[in-house]
C-alpha cells in the first residue's frame, strides 16, 4: 500500500476530531409536546425515583459549545465540596445542535437548534435536512422541564430552585428571568424559592433605549445609533422580541424582572475584549468592551433604571477567574449563591389540594388532565390571557380520574385552566400553551 504512514496519520486525525469535537449526548431525556419530542439532559440522579432528601434543585445551562456534561460536573464538584450533594438535585439540559444530530445519529424525536438562537428563547429547528413536525422555544422547554420535575411529586421536600447558566447559558438565564411563565404559580402553590445566577454572559437584555455613556460604567443616555440602528433589537433590547417574550406586555416583563432574585457573577480576569467567544457585534459593544465591564455596567444600569435594588440584584466578582466555568462555580463567593441557606419549608408535593396534573403544557391538540382523590365532579373552565372564557373545545374522554380535551380548535396562545375542586369554592389554576 502506498503512503501507509499518511493514511494512518489521517485516521488518527479523524479519530482525535471525533473524540475532542463531539459533545456527549446523554441517554436521559424529558418529553416535550404532544408528539413527545426529546430534550436530553445530564443528571447524577434518577428523576423517576422518589427522593425525600432533595431540598434544592439546580438547573445549570451550557454555553455555545454545548458542553452540558461539563456543566453538570462543575456543580457536582461544588456540591461535594460544600457537603450539599445529597440534598441537591442537579440537572444540566442539553440544547442539541445540528452537528450533534449528525455525529450521534439521533432519531427524529430529538429537538435541536441549528444556531445559537436557543440562548434567547428561539425556536428549535423544524425544516431542512432534519425536519420536525413541531418547533418549541427554548424558554418553553425550560418551563416544561421545571414543571415536570416539580409535578412528578418525586421530591416532596424540594424548597429551592436555582437556575444558572455560564456564558451562553448566562445569556439564556438573563432573558428567561424576565419572562419565566411558571415561577409565580409554583411560588404561591408550593412555597418554592426561585433564584437565578446569571454567569459571565457576553450580553444582557436592556429594558429601554438607554445605554452607557462611552468611557463610563454608571452613566446612561440614549446613544447616537446612526452606526448601529439595531442596538435596541431583541436580544439586546426590547424591540422585535420573539414570540415567547411577546406573550406579556413589556411592563409585565419589567416588573417581573425587578421582583425576581437574580445574582450576577463574573470572573475578575474575564476581561479579554478579543476573546473568541465574545459577542463583538455593535449592539453588544454598546454594553461594554468585555464581560467584566458589561456585567458591571448592567448592574449599574438596573439601579439607574429601577432605583436601588438592594440584595435582589447584585454583582459578585470571582477573584482571579478567567472565562472558565469549572473554576468559577467552585469559588466560595459563587458556591454561597448556589447553596444558600434553606429558610423556607415547601408545601408538600402530593397533598390532596394539589393533586391536579395537566400535560403536555405545550400542545397543538390533546390535553390530558389527571385529577386524584376527588370526591366531587370537577368544573372546568378555559380562559385566555384577556380573561375571556373559551368554549370551542371538546371533552373526548371523561373517566373518573382523567379528562382528555381536544383543544385543536383553540387558536394559538397562552391559556389558563380553572378547576373548582373537592366541593369547595377555591379555584385551582394551571397554564398551558397552544402551538400550531
């Protein structure tokens, strides 16, 4: 054989490429939507088994490199060092890209995002070489993941929900924190404590047209945008927001963001303006030159925009840390945010008043409603976001503990299911989304 060495060398290069470029895809997955599409995730725990020890759930998101396994291991390491591992449920969702579909020969039921749109709540891909019948916002997916874990009733002593992401995952959490549709419901019904850690993103969502004055970190005005007319477009601002974000009026998003507990973290040496993973588009450059500066400017902006926010919105700088998730999450200042003292006692998941399950939360057709331990017939009402009762649906099955509704004739949008249960006058509410 001619040139055997060259052939062998080429084989080695190919093998190394596969080893070092292919992100591992977990065999664990959540099912999303009526078609039951798969969202893979990493977790050291089996979510199907009951675990009374769990008091805290940490959901950690990867960045643009989609290294979900690494992020899981970052949090495991931090939890072990704080002796909180046994009480902490760690989940690292994986927003799969096109190359991972190819490299891992994944089936047609895996959702995937062909670009970085998942960071801003963009929809999964539904066309091209790997078409899907449905498409979902990454924010919808996160809603569903959180809901499934809580409503599984496998973690009855769960009290804290910590949502964090590093780099691109930090971009996700910054936008998701203003728009999360389910937090208030779970806070009020189960007494859960939701917190966010926005870690080292390369851009943030601004709520008006002001940006920093050049050369400052705490002065803000409407800039001369002649060289960057798109500087206030979503994901950097609130103009032309995606469908998920537009479900609510801007004032709702602004007020919601203010109320939520959001910590901002960045390394003191994450200050390289030429980093290959830095967003250097003109809208991003309006926010600062590098990640450390942009984090500083954004928290100053929030205090300028809202007034003094106190402890709910605070910047934490991890000393000596570059743009490295493992080192970042294992700094004491950040571990204190990951594992705060649990001061609240959750409402036990599974008591009679909470035994209503609605799934899927995102559907184009059938909606399943499970009702347990009911002593009286439930009265059901569907209401749209304007408070108007929806009547154009059919109940296609009405067993003792389960209803199946045909919602295919209901227009696309966010809806609320109200129940009058157990012979009392207290309405119970669940949300669902119709997607066409």
